[in-house]
C-alpha cells in the first residue's frame, strides 16, 4: 500500500554536496516514493514544529578546534545512520524554573534576549535540554563543583551512575546537580544557530544550536541505544569527509561546520560569535531533475 503523502519523510535520505555550499541534493534514488512529487506539488499544510536543542562539544587540539560527531543508529526514525551533534527535543523537566538556582553564566532573562524569546523559562529550557542531551548521549556533563561543596572530589565521581539514572527517568537533571552539589556551566555555552526543519517534512523541529567548550581530555561514551560510534574532528576535516561522501550529514550540521572552519581555537569562536546575529534558518526544498534540492535562504548563506 502506498504511504500517505503527509507521512512521507526524507529525513534519513542521503544528502550530497553540490558546487554551491548553500545547496544540497537528495538524489532521486534515495527519496521515499512520492516525496519528490509532494515537494513539486506544494500546497501541503506544514506540520507543527517541536522545540529541540543541539550542542556542539568543542575542544582545542594541535590541528585547531575539534567537535564531537556521533553516528545515529540505522534504526533511527530521524537522520538514520547520519553523523550528528548530540541533541534532542526539549522535555517537560527542562522547563523546571528551579533549575535556574543551579545555573552559572547568563540569567534566563539574558538567555531569552539572546535567543529572541519573550519567555525566560522557554529560553532556559533550551539551555537545560542542551546540557541534558549532551550528558545522556555522550556522558560528558557540562558542570562544575559548587564553591561550597564539602566533598568536591566526589561530586563528579561515578558520574555514569547518575547518567544511567537520568536515562532511566529515575532522576532528572536538577536532582543530579543538587545531590552532587554541582553548578550548570552555562557560561561555557555559546548560542550559535537556529534551524527549522523544511516544511515538506512530516516530522519537524525548531532547533537551537549551542557550542560548548570542553576539556581537551574529554571522553565520549555513546548512548548505544541511539548512537553507534563517535569521533572528534576539526570542522574543516568533517566537511572534507562529507564532500567526499564518507560521512553522511544533514545540511544544518554541514553548514555549521563550514561556519566554524576558519577559527584557530575554541576561544576564537567564542570571541567572534558571542554577539553575532542568529537568524532563524528555514531551508527550502524544491524539485530538480535528479532529485530534491535543499537550499539555505539568502540571509543565512556563507
């Protein structure tokens, strides 16, 4: 039976580089049946978006800043087998206003201003989701020990126990920070980008991208139910592998990496982009002779 057009998704189809860094191609042979026709016909009602957060974990190396990329499971319903940054949808627990008691760095009001949101609680939810998703998917917790901790040496010990409890919904992130006397390192987060899933897709997200500075010795332990492997790469190297066809990535991932490729250190990225404009990027899909093209809008082009 033919799948209803409203459910057709190209979310896991291979994207290829083109001669234009602002245009990506999904080849005809990689599209689900009927998707190209859906794009060409237009007239569909876009699905609502879900708020989501993505975080680029970045560390300095002799070759320049490296970012963590993780390979999604081939069974994933979204971006299957693609190399992505850690991230996911904003949960209800991420909206708990009590989390701000454990937040270092910008206040929720300052985050709201930076993200262009009216509600500080909504802005805080994106920040908390970024920290939580990084911890759940990589085992790297963006935190520091509170100044008044009585046992600072033990606050971050056996942190994998806390991670398993979080993944099992036994505790939430706030409880981990309270019981271990930790502070959320919001001052190590840089708001980087805002991407909205193209309108033809049935599963859509309104995603805020953050960059987080981590130690050079940071080690990733992938959450194996969702992710199969990980790698630290320079932005330039990752883009090179994408253009060769060696790494399957989505346009927001590639575009973000291209934007970071010219910086020599993580500190340079923070200094250059701390106050840079962050427009909402809604790529456009259009039918072309050999498939479907995904175009970055003019205001966000490199």
